[in-house]
């Protein structure tokens, strides 16, 4: 072999790793771009999930506040109603001249107090049950329609399948 042939061979052998490095550099840059895009999507998903959790927490706190307000209002109305009825029945009792009228007044008062107590208890029970139902609805995890998270999850699944296909060795 002559020197020119050796020089050409050395030049080719030196250029081959350089070309391989350039090809690898291009592939690394493309992978970096894909990784950054995936990272941005992941951050978007995390932000979306945090926002959803925050919305649910706000709704749950509002639900609890409404339930407490209805209960407190019911107690207040019941107390005012009881005060008014006590005054009315006491006045009737004081104006009654016979024992028979006072006895009827007492029976009517007992019936009124029992009925109104039952009504206010019913309102409180219904309020509590509505609170439980609302809390259960807010706590469910099954979405009724395809959410943005599910759409993105499907996209991520498709991307991962494509990556795994690229990474698997090709069989001949």
C-alpha cells in the first residue's frame, strides 16, 4: 500500500466518527425537543388537576356553609316561632275564664308544639341528607363525559406507544 492510499483511508476513518457524531447530535436535539414538549404537557396536566381539586374543595366548602346556614336559620326561625306561639297561648290562657277552655288551650298548645317541632326536625333532616348527597356527588371520581384530562391521557398513551415502537429492535 502506498502512502496516498493510507492517507485516504485514515481520512475516511476520521470522517466516519465525525459523521456519526453529527447524526447523534441531531437525534439528541430532536429528543430534547420531544422531552421538552412532553414536559410542558405534563406541567399543563398537573396545573389542570390542581385547579380541579381546588374547584372541588371550594364547592365542598360552599356546600358545608350552605348546609350550616340552613340549619342555623331553621333553629332561629324555630326559636322565634316558639316565642310567638308561647306568647299567643299564654295570652289565651290568661284570658280564659273556665278550666275547660284552659284545658283545650293546653291540648291545642301541645299539638301545636309537637307539630311545629316535627316540621323543623324534618327540615333539618332533609338539609342534612341533601348535604350528604351533594358531598357524595362532589366526591365521585367517575366522569360522566370525556374530560380534557382523559383526552390528554389518551394522547400521552399514543405517544408512549410510538416511543416504545421506536425503541424496540426491529426483527428481520
